[in-house]
C-alpha cells in the first residue's frame, strides 16, 4: 500500500466519526476519520495526538476556547488535555498517535 488517497479512503469508511488505522510508521498509528458535522464527546489521552485536517474544518473545544483547524493545518492535542470534535466539524481528519493507543 505505498500510495493511498486519504480522502477517498475516508469516504469509504462505513461509519463517520469512527477512525480506522490505515498504516503504522515509526511507532505511530496513522488513522483516518470522516467528520459529518455531528459532535463527539471529549477525550483525554496520556499521549500527544496530532490532528491533521485534510479537507473541511475541525472545530475543537480546548480549555474553553474554540479552536478552528482548517484544511492543511494541524493541531497537536497535548497529553492530559480534554478535547472534542464540536458540531459543524466536517471533512477528513488524519490522526497520528502511538501504536497501542
């Protein structure tokens, strides 16, 4: 699987808002997720998590602030900090986190 269209892969997922591991590299999972405008509950991890927006926009409440992550941008969610996908988030999100998480 040396070449993969990430947006096409996300649109082929059976369930929006449920990520799928596409590959592993350097001890990290590379996941894809389709955002459909619906919110997801807050999560907290014991590791940093890279949230990379490939298309659309991610609305991310963090520490009471509304962070807007546009296509082509990345937000690094620090370990121990609750974060959630807010209503209106749409498009394709790539997530990079440690294997086993």
